[in-house]
């Protein structure tokens, strides 16, 4: 089992040199935050997570959360002390509104904290993650009274939050939600129905749980238009705001899963539970969408976080484990497996994807911050469009890649990777869910081609590709980077061709458009990562604010990605431009 070392320098580097942290901090909105304080926070968070949270990760996997017949859920013994210290640290409140106890830090700083938390213990980090979603929803749509009553304790983490969307018949198709809400006549509502897969729907980490529940009011239209959002506290509050009587929301069982065993995934029964409307009746889906960007970005980040943790472990193993004699080593000696080219390839693939994912996710977070901070409407629109385009890429690409990279980490361990003793298999299993929840990656790809592709008639994508093309010229001017620059130009041409093809054929052939969505997302996402790593390499070749060896490693990693991974984007063009007829050539009952 390898101890986790928070990659604070890598995070700082990407924030500063790729995501333009200075630009964020120079806005009026975030002007009160200085880079030095942010650095200090990052160091402190790193220390806290490595010492207090990372050691609890294995308990999550081996002991897991347990459901008891009285409906309570017990997390592993080590979770609550770590969670209590997290609450006491105040780190969770950093990005939220200062009116309710937050510190108004930019979202990019929350992403940095989340990255380290998730690498330390993904299962535990889900409690604050879901709380964050609930906070965002209440902040954006709750009444003043709801905000004042619930947000301060949710922001500290003393109370946690949940998102109750999924029902047995309503997964990707949220419009099929059947949970009912009947008016009580006193402003409250009575909520009845069953929700499944609810993360931290019940647990022993906090004294109160705020459930955000999607339900239908009487006479509502079918589908998404008839859905409303309700706030259902586990304990209905006394007049003084303290938790009172137990509400009619209970956990009837928890799931036994592939991974994240420490995170309770609950079947929730709402049996006439008292709830309060959040926002307007029938606006439930629209309300959900306003918080989706942050939530989807955070799930994309989980890909990066677990890839990092698994990489650290596989690197250490590759340095320690000796097998065979590497080429060039003295005859009869035994070499560490890190000296074998194939193992090097697995390590470099993980390493360069981690840099790529970090560049993508932090650039995405920066775009959200810049959109929020901009005072000029055109500028707001521009940043918002970029953020919106990058969201499905961050979510899907990172959570697909983490399946590959944690698999490589396991592979480096050989047989020891497949037995549970080393702990590397946990990362592989934990990572698997991220491609499924918060909108499956298939749904993200549909969002990319269905909504994002057509933004400004494809202009948002074109702007980004233009930027990368110009960057390829700057890259080519750096010694040793001309091949990377050529590969970047090729990827840009491919992405332009693929985009133009889908824009042209999509409106008349929607089935082929959706059929192409997965490979297109990978093609565009890989190209975007190439463009961002070109920025990273250009910056590293001129920077002097980091150690020389660290900067050289940034360049090497970017070069590897540019020369050996970026070209895979070009190979996806055929899948993007081929018609869906190929997918339907066999009838459903012939796919045997
Ligand atoms: C561990 C865990 C935690 C979870 N936490 C929560 C939570 O806290 N709150 C909550 O509300 N939910 C939660 N979920 C539910 C999760 O969001 C859903 O599982 C997910 O949205 C997919 O829904 P489904 O499982 O019904 O799959 P389905 O919707 O049945 O999808 C099955 C497959 O079909 C594909 N598919 C479906 N429809 C389409 C379409 N229109 N176009 C293309 N492909 C399609 C999907 O991409 C997928 O590959 C959690 C799930 C798990 C396993």
C-alpha cells in the first residue's frame, strides 16, 4: 500500500500556467483572494488529506458502510473522525457565498481541494460532493428563508445533502420520475415514492441530512416539464432551527457494489415525508441543470484524482519490483521492472494523461470562474460557452481514461494487482462508477453533439481550434517540439473535419449523429487535451517559478502526449463520419 503524496506543485503549475489563475484573481469578483493565501491553503489541505484522510481509504473498501435493520447506516470507524476534522477545517466552505459562511473563493480552488480529497478517499469525498450539489441548488433557487435556515450548516459540512433523482424506471430518463408531492395546505408538501442509488442517503457522519427530491405535483404535465424540486430534511427543524422530529424519509437498504464501498448507496423510501418546494413548481429539471455543470465537472475530476493515486502506487511498485534483466543492464543482474520499455510505456501513458486531464479540468473550472466574474455580457457569454463545451469533455474523457489508466496501474503490479493485498485494485474498482453516474458518458456524448456542437453554429469549437492552430506555431518554435506541433495541427484539421461533418449531416440524420457521439467526444477531447498541453509545454519552456527538473518533466510529459497519444484522435475520424447504418446492420434480435 503506497502513501498518497498530494501533487500540490502539479496543481499549482496547472492553475498558474494553463488555467490563468492570475486572470481569475485580477477580477473584481475574486480580487480579495491572493495567490499566496491560496498556496498556503493548498499546502494545508495536502497535509491534512495525506495524514488524516488518505489512511482511511482502505477501510472504506474492506469494511464498507453497513445497513442495520433499524434503517441506520454505519460508516467505517475511521470515517467519522476524519469527516469531523474536515468540518472543523472549514475547507469545504471555501468556494461558497460569504453571506452564508463561505469565503467566496473561486471554483478552481474548490476543484484543487476536491482533487486531493478524492485521491485520498473517493468514497468519503462523496458526502461533501453531494452536499455541494444541494448547496448549489438551494443557493440558486431556494427562498431567502431556506438559504438562511439550511445553508450555513451545509456549507460547513455539519449537515450533508443528497440529490434524489433516480427511480427504478427513471435513470437516464429523469422525465419518468413518479414520486408524488401533494400539498399539505400549510405551504409544505407531502412526498411519497421510492428513490434508488442515493449517495449518502443515510449515514452517521452528520446530525442532519437535507434531501433534494424530484417529484410530481398533482396534475403535472408528463415528462421533464412536470417535475418539481423539494427540500426534505431527515429531521424537520424546530422553530429555533435545530433538528426536531424524524421525517418520513428512510433508507430501506444499501447496494453492494463494485467499488466505493465506503459510500452508502441507498434505496430511499419517502412515505408522506414533509418537504418544501425549491424554486417554482414544475421548474425542477431546469433547477437541476443550473447545478449540473459543477457536479459534472466534479465527477470528471474523480477520474483525474483516481488516476493520480493509482499512478503513484504503480510507480512505486515499478521502482521496487525486480524481474529479468533490462536491456543495457549487466548480465545476470536483476532489474527493476521500471527499466523495461513496456512498463515505461504504461507509466508514461498514465503520467501524460494525468497532466492532460488536469489541464482540461482546471481550464474548465477557470472558465466557470471567469464567466461568473466577467462584468461585460459578451465576455460572460464567451466564458460560459467555453465552460459549457468543456463540461461533457471533462466528465466523459476523464472518467473513461481513468478506467484505462487504473487498469494500467493494476497491470504494472502483475499478479499482485489482481489480488487485493496491494490495494491498487481498489482504485480500479472505485473509478468504474464515475463513467456511469451524473449522466452516463453516453448521455454526455449526446449532450456534446445535441447541444454543445451547435453553439454559435459550431463557432465555440472553431474558436478553440483556431487558438490551438496558432499555438502549434508557437510550439514549433521550441527546440524538440516540431513533431508535437505537427501532430497538433493534424488533430485540429481532423477535429474541424469531424465537426463540419456532424454539423452538416446531423440535422437530417440524427441517428448517425448520436451514433458518432462517443468517438467524436474522444476525438475532440483528446485534441483539446493536446492543445492545452501545448500551452503547458510552451509555458514550462519559459517559466522560472518552479524547479528546473519539474518544468522539464512537464515538457517531456506534454511531448509524449503530443507525439504518441494525440495521433489517436485522427484515427477516430472514420467512426465519426461513418453512418449509423453500420450499427444497425444486424437487427436487434440478430446481435447474437
Ligand atoms: C454508486 C451510484 C451512486 C449513485 N448516486 C446517485 C445519487 O446520489 N442520486 C441519484 O439520483 N442517482 C444516483 N445514481 C444513479 C445514476 O445517476 C444512474 O445510475 C445513471 O443516471 C444511469 O441510470 P440507469 O442506471 O438507470 O441506467 P440507464 O439509464 O438504464 O442506462 C443504461 C445504458 O443505456 C444508455 N442509455 C440510456 N438512455 C440513453 C439515451 N437516451 N441515449 C443513449 N444512451 C442511453 C446509458 O448510457 C447506459 O449505458 C447513482 C448510481 C450509482 C451506481
